[in-house]
C-alpha cells in the first residue's frame, strides 16, 4: 500500500496522523486516533507501532495530570489534586510512571470520591448552556469541570490559538470537548448549533476536521476552505486541508495548491514536506529528494520526516546526504554516538562495524523483546566475517515469530546465501 493509501485506507484515522499527534503532544487526539486504528485491519508492523504510540499518548496525558496534581498538592488543593491523580491513574501505561502516580496518591490525605468532581462539573454548568455537557469518556470524566478539560487539551496548542479557544462561548467549548472525546455524531450536532457570530476560522477548522475524520471529504473540503478564507494564515487548517485534497487523488491539483501556499508565505518546512510525500507517492524520487532538501533547509526536523528524507536520499544514491540527515537524529543510549537508523544505514554500507555492533548490542539489552536487533547483530558479525557467531544468532532469530514479515524474509534470504 502506498504512503497515502496507508493514511486513508479504511476511511479511519491515519497512522501518520497518530504519529504527528504524539510528536506535537496532542495526546487526547492521539488516544482517539489510536483507538480508531486498533479497530482497523493493520499489518503486524503497523499494529505494533500503533500500540507504542497509544502507550506514549496515555503516558503523556498521565504525566500532564501528575504534574498538575503535584502543583495542586503543594498549594493545599487536595480535592482538585485527587481529580487529576485519578485521571492519571486511568491513563498511565508505563509501570515506572504508575509508581510515581501511586506515590503521589499516598502522599497526602486526598479526597478519593470521584463523585465530588462530577458534582463540581454539574455545578459549573449551571450558568452554561441548558444542555447537559457530554463527558469526555468514563475515565476522563473525573478530571473536573470543562475549564480543566479545555486547559488539558489546549496544552499542546500554540499559545495564541489556545487563548482564542479559551475565550469562546460555552456551546463552542461543549462542541470542542465532545469532539475531543471522540463522539463525532454528538459533536456534529452541537457544532451545527453554534451561533453564527462564533462561526469564525476556528469553527470551520474544527468542523472541517471533524468531517475529515468521518471520511466525508466532500463536506470537509469546503469547511476547511472557509476557515482559510476567514484566516489565510491558519496553519492548522492548511495541515488539515492537504490530506483531504490528497484523498481525491488529483496529485497535480494538490501540488499546485501547495505551491500556492508557498507563494502566500505559508510555512515552507510544512509545504515542502508535503510536496516530498506527494512525490514519493508518485514514485518520483528525484523530485522527492529535491523537495526533502528544501524542507530540511526550511527547518523541518520532525524525526519521521528525517527518516523519510534519508530513505529517499539513499534511494537516489545521495549517500553522504542521507548519512548527514540521519546524524540529525538523537543518538541511542549505547554510547556509540549513533542512532539506530544511522547504525542500520552504516550496516547497509558495511561501515563503522565496531561502532554499530555496540549500538545493536545495547539495543538488544534495552529492547530484548524485539528480535530486529538480534538480526542486526547477526548481520554485523557476518559483515565482520565472524561467520560462526553470526550464523549461530541468525539460525535462532530466523524462526522468531515476533520478527516483522519483511525482516523475516531478509533473515531467510541471508541464511540461504550463507548456507548456499
């Protein structure tokens, strides 16, 4: 499946969208995307990545709530701290972070009754719309009133936009919170009742994004276009519109639109990044490489994009450039001074074998459940002509059911070559 086929396959959330939500620390959105993707038919590799990103999103939210709770505890606001700690306890995935949360719960005489938070929620809504507010979901309901929910969600938004959302009316906020709870049907009903005076660029962006998540791109496009008509500088709307245009499959139109955005002064890092992906989808790797260079020069240092750019540059045999891009990635904790993607690149080039052996051995210790790194150790041994050691590991890992299909095929071919 192609890059954008993956993004839009099945009409649900995209894996790329989930990656971006986690990278931008939009953890509430990320959890919604992850739950939707889990219900789809995914490859083993994609399913594993979705699960890792789901955990990262859960821990991200839990960390935010823990920090908020600790601040409230220091201020003596134990009941409000309890709300955040109970929410963090429901969201957390990692054992270490769960231990910190449990320590915070035990640290002060916090009020355990979740119902008190719900009473506060209902009281806070007395002066709002007469409609009962939709709870975000069973686990998120304990956080407290809608202002707390807004504050939590908006932590990942640019400050100027967060302030605009905070100043919105109650019905707008209700629609916004319901959207982030993943109840699209109810949210759509509320959005359509928002007063015309509040139907600004943010309104049309939210409505268009909602339509896009539902797979109704015909409805999404005019809504997002309206957002940009009201505010041509709203990058969030541009970022949402491009995948909607891509869903139509008319790549020349999308590229023309991206070029128009560039001419209008829209973020070049974003635009060239999208043009790069568009060229990859059309198998035009020469153009993709040129656009990738421009995106990086403009400041696109997103790790997923850097991996894509390096892959493109390696494909067009611009090996020095590919290596330099991979050197922009954070190094692993192995002490070799190389990230795992850079180590794999060097392995393909049969270079820096001693350094990458340290990197892969460290990865085996840190991630023992992932046989990918055992395979890389075996390949490094063979590249160093340590045939006995390499074949011993290769014969073990080739039959490991946890090995991704592409890597399993790679291991089988290598073993056949060595035994032939």
